[in-house]
C-alpha cells in the first residue's frame, strides 16, 4: 500500500512544483533530464515503494516516445469527507507494463492528503486511485497529481503526468444518478456484440448491434440512458436542452494496447440534444442514447471511432456532464458516469457502472470446425444451432455465441498482437491471433508461445509443431463461445473454459482466450523469454504490484 509518510518535505515540495508547472487536465510527457520532472517522478516512485532494486529500468530509464493518454476521472471528497482521486492511463502500442502513483493534496497548503498506486501488464491500460483507509479529510479545496509510467517492448520508458487544479468545495449534497443502459443482470461485464448479422447471433450478449457488412475495425457502440437529480436548479427550460452544457465522453479500450477512443461526431446522432431538463422538475436532467440494435450508421446509441479489436478483454466507459445551475457557489455543476475499476471509495459525483466487454474475433475465416456428428464446417457459418466436438473425451458442446471481426497485423507487432500460422507434423495448419489458446498435453498455451517440436493436442491425439511463424495478415477472424443452458443444466459451469477442434487442432473458446491471456501475461516465467533484456525485473515487480 502507498504510504504518504515515506515522503520527505522536499518530496512534497517537488510534487507541488510539478503541479504548478503543468497545464491543468493536460497530460504531459515528463523529461528525466528536467530536474523538476525527475524529482517529482522519484517522489512518486518512493510513495509507491518502487525501489531501484525492484524497478531498475524505471530508475535509470531510456526515454521512450511518450504520447500516453492520462486523464483525471474523479477528484474531491468521498462520503466520509476524505480526499479521493482516480486517473486512467492508456499506454499505446507494444506496452509491456504500466503503472502510476496518484496524489490528492490540500489546495491551499499543498499537504499530501491521500496517495495510491497500481500496475498492470500486457494490456496497456491501468487505473490508479487513492487508498481510502489511509486518506485524510479534505479541506475546502484539493488538487490532484497522477504520475504514470510505461515500459515498452523496445526497452524504453515513458513517464506521463496529469494535474488538476484546486477543486472548490461544493456545499450541496451529492447528486442522485440512475443509469438504465448499459447494464447487465446476468454477466459480470456488460457484453456488447458488434458487427452481427441474423445468422451469427450472440444470445449471451446484453446488447447486439447488426451491420450490413463487417468492417476491418468496428465502430464501438454503447447505449446510454439515465437521469440525475442535482442539488441545485438547472439553468434552463423544462423539457428542453440546456444551453451552456459541456458533454465529454470516451471509451478506454484495454487490450494489446491501451487507447482513448473518441466519440464519432458523424455517426452519433443528436449528441447534445439527447440531454435535456426533465419536463416536470427543475433539478433533474435526463439523457437518452437508447439501444436499438442498428448499424453504426443508423443507431441512436453512442458511436465511438473505429478500433482494431484483437484480443478479448474489457473496456472502460466515461461520460462527463457539466451543467449550468442556479444557487450554487459555482455557475456549473459537474458529475460523471464511468466504469468501475477500483476497490477504493469514489466521490458522489462519479457514478460507477460495470465494465464493458466487446465481442469480436480470433480464428481466420475458413477454419474448419468439427461438429458433434463428426462433419466439419467453416467457422463463419456456425451459429447457436450447432454443437461442436470439444476434442476431449468424445464430448460435444453447443455454440452459444459467435464473434467476428477484421484484423490487420504485422509480423513485427508485439507477440500477442501478431497473427501466426501453425503447422504440425501430422499436416494440420491453423492461422490465428497470437493470444489464441491452443491445447497441449500440459494445458492451454497461447499460439505465440509455441515453437517447433512442442506437442499440441489434435483430433488424432498428439502432434508436434513443425513450425509456428508470425505472418503479415489482413482478413476476417471468428471465435466461438461454447456451452448453452442445456449444457449448464447438465453440469457445465457458467464460466467454464471450453475447447473445440479447429482444422484438426484443439483450441480454447472465447472464455478460454480471456482467462488464459491474462494468466499468461501475469506469469513471469512464461513471459521472460519474450521480454527485452534487463526488463524482466521491472515486469515481475509490476505483476506483484497489480492491486485491482
């Protein structure tokens, strides 16, 4: 746990100096050769317990290109009056590990009131929030500072910081925020299926959007409906849009790389007009970007820019409202809706919803899947009407959902982002993304972890890998989610890791991909051969420092 008492007076002074020199809310790449930047970074490392012994590369960095996205998501007081803050960090392509330290400081004295830290590996995204148990009471105002780092595949390190100016204490009560969409009553994450057609339905998905044709990189689509009752009257007219309102929304995609995906202004219909004052209440506003299942060109839901979706993971939703009000110490009132990603307490101004999971693809179009009766069919032709062989003990399972999408990859990408062509000594051949799990005698292994001579499981028993090479590729990919209600009634666990036979090779399904990808990324012994020389100590320490 981070510890403010580890900081000396000079450390605190360095943090306040950096806050004073940064433009509020603007992410800034830090320069290790700049004394003010270096002193603040060293204070952040100290507060998080990141020593030179466990993070040698962070303490002696080779400067990276920078350009990471870092944004303050929440700041202020929790329900007990303690200082709190949260920031989200997206690292970009080829990030191996990332992390950060966040500070909430008294706006007048600069005293550190709360700190927190977090790390992540293999995803390019990390959320950092202050620790609730050690946080002190907030005064009339606070200022926040998040100092984050990324270790990249080329051995370089980028430091990024974002500060937020003093937040004047609001003497009103917290807003009451109700979100009707998106939500899930059955899944841990809100599952949104993109690029569907009638023949490839996703019954497990909470929301399904159809497209007349599948794109190489889909537009992300999210329904968003709800209302908020504010402690002040809204400066506007009942039942109408509110002049002077500022609305900001992003999707933070968490996969092979982190990215802040902007809302698409062409395809999002009536963005500002969808937020109005309630027709009967001066203190309540409503917003409506409803679910309709339509294409990105026609939907009334929120549409975000195209994203090259490669591996199954979660994404984070953020929508900030700044509303003109009457009778408040400030002329505007701000609150936000965002995904949950922290065990610590947030302010009452940040309503948290479940994380979002987009469904898409993994095996190349044309891959032949063995059906329950022993026949084979192309993966893109399967639907929830089919049952497939698991390749284990003669069992079969229903196809409950399919995922699909286009993918472009270079053989020079990070291993988990590449596309590989696997060939066995029995003549089987499989093309898939690097993170797709393949069954071996010792369990599932991602495709990028296989080498010539390794054993893999097939429908004929065990085969040896003849070759497993990265290739340049552009085309359609598909995957299956196995196990339906009848299978679960027969004893299959809802979150079971399932397998099927693809081109004669036993591979993991959609759930296996998600679970196995995270497990392998957090296995230092598995990852060590794929890490740049000297970076394995930092990577192992980052694994140990993952807090949520």
